């Protein structure tokens, strides 16, 4: 298993709306064409309407690298910059709990 959590803080309401459209378009392609992507979900943050948190779990590091190499993810990575004010990436390093197989 390989995972990460990403928090995006968006510039303003208009940027958040456009970012959400980009995320929805990209998410459809991830779901339909990436068998090694086990979980890819995006959440809004209750107290921070301009923030989004991504939870991503991959079968292994190779599946993550395959995800990053797809054209739809490259497009997302290029387009997202115009909408975000800040981002933080945390790679998941399990130290306990229940892990996916």
C-alpha cells in the first residue's frame, strides 16, 4: 500500500468552483482507467470552504507512479496551479491501525 493526503487551499470562491470542475473531470478518468488506484476521494472542509483534502491510496508505489504518468493527471497538475493559494502533501507512513491488503 502507498498513500498520501493532500490539502489544497484555493484562492477564492470562483477558483474553488473551477477547481472542483477540474477535480470531477479528472476523477472520472482515474476511476475508469487506473486499477492500481484503490481510493481517490476529495472532501470539502467544514470550517474552511476554500479548502479541499484529497485522500489517495494506491496498491503500491508503482501504481502511484503510473497514476502520476497518465495524461489526465498531468493535465490536472498543470491546470491546478491557477486555482490554488497553497498546498500541503503528506505521504502516509503507517505505524499502526488497519491497513488495506
